[in-house]
């Protein structure tokens, strides 16, 4: 048994009790909050997917546009949008991925051999 960990708990027993009491209160609060919000959540879940998914997509895009502060966020957003369009248009995803990877390689090959 690791006595260093146990002695840490014994030395800080007031913090341990505060954590346990906090978890107890948060569990009780979530139990009552779930009971109050369950009918509303059920109504949201009964919305048809053809209405719910585009509205969630628009909200996600708005949040990403608001908080995107780095170039990586912009790239991830664009790839996600491209993936959504490919999936919605019923194209084969594998063929699109192969074209996306091999397209720039073909362009570099053409430039290096003077074909362009």
C-alpha cells in the first residue's frame, strides 16, 4: 500500500469531506433538475431530423465563427463542412478522399515535369 497517498488524505481530511459533500449536493441537484427538464428534452428529441440537424449545424458554424481564433480552427471547420457536403450528396467518401489526397500530388508531378 502506498502510504504517501493515504497520509495525504489523512492530513487533508477536511478537503476530502468537502469534495464528498459537494458531489452529494451536485448529484441531488442534477436529480431534481433532470426531473424538471425531462419534458422539454423529450419535446426537443421529438423534432424531426430534417429540421433538427440543419439547425444544429447552423448553430455550430456560428459558434465556430465566433470563437475561431487560430488557423487550425478554420481548417477543421472547412474540412468538417466538406465532409458534410460529401456525405449529404451521396458520393462515395473513399473516392473523394483519394481524389483529395492524389490531386495535389498529381499537380506537383505535372509542375516538376514541365507539363504545366
